[in-house]
C-alpha cells in the first residue's frame, strides 16, 4: 500500500523520466525497443492528470490531517482534466475545506462545480445538495437552504446522522417562519433516524423542549 501511495505521489516525474528515457532509446537504438518505457510514461502521465492524488487526500482527511489534505489538493494544477467522478469529489472536498476555513463564498462556488461535474453515486448527489443547503442556511438564505435541503432528503443521504441533520435544519427554518406544525413533523422524522452524534442528539433535545410549548 505504501509503495502504491509513493507511485501516486511521484508518478508525474516518473512518467517524464520514462518519456525522456523512451525517446532517447528510440533515437539511439530503435522505437520498437522504446515501446515499453514510452507506454509506462503515457500511463503515468495520463493517470496523474485523470486521477490526481485524490486517494492520498481522502486518506489524509480520514486521518484528520487537514493541512496535509489541503497540501495534496493544491498539487492538482488542472482540476478540469480530472476524470468526471474524481473531479466531482475534488470540488466537494474543496467545498468542505472552504467551510472549515469559514469561506462560505468559496464553499458555495466549489460545491456548485461539484454538482456540475456530476455524481459518482445517488447518495453522494444528496450530500452535494445537503452541503449547498447548509451553506445557504449559514448565509441566512433560508429559501435556497429550504429548497436544497428538501432535495437532499428526497434524493437520500448516506447515513442517519446526515439525514437527521438535514431534517433538523429544515425544522429550524420552519420555526423561523413560525410554521410550528411543519417544524414538529421534521423534528419527529429527525428523531426517527435515531442519530447518536452528540451534537445532533443535543439539538433534538433543545428543539423538542422548545417546540413542545408551541401550538400546532
């Protein structure tokens, strides 16, 4: 696994090295003999631009090393050359990083680029709209937040924690409109997810306490 990660990290210079070596071999000895190094060069260079170091980025994020993840992502000079599903993940992670740094404008721009690049799976598409809705909610654009969060829930989210979070945000939007009946319905659906994340459990308790005193 470590060897493969090293290959991902250095495949562009490796590809250039094989390209130079292959060309030199072709000129001095013969192009038939240069076929293998030239083929290796093409594979290294093409896969570098099509896939980038996204595997390493994901591993860094899972390990909680966001600085390393950001450094790896900054190595991608031409994101539009990435294979479409990989490009979608790239922009999604860019949006996550921007949200972490509280740069909501960049977070919104990059998640829209992720959506425009398509989605590798249905649940992931739901997460794209969940992200877009969350950004809109933080920017106090409640109409946009409401539309995108409803779309995310309708498309489906990959786990109960994210589904509960989306439903709680929709309940909060309804509360701001004093639509307590709909807010209670969203809260009921959020409870049904049986989320275990401390923050979500706490939000459910607080919202339940508040809405229990409201009509509807």
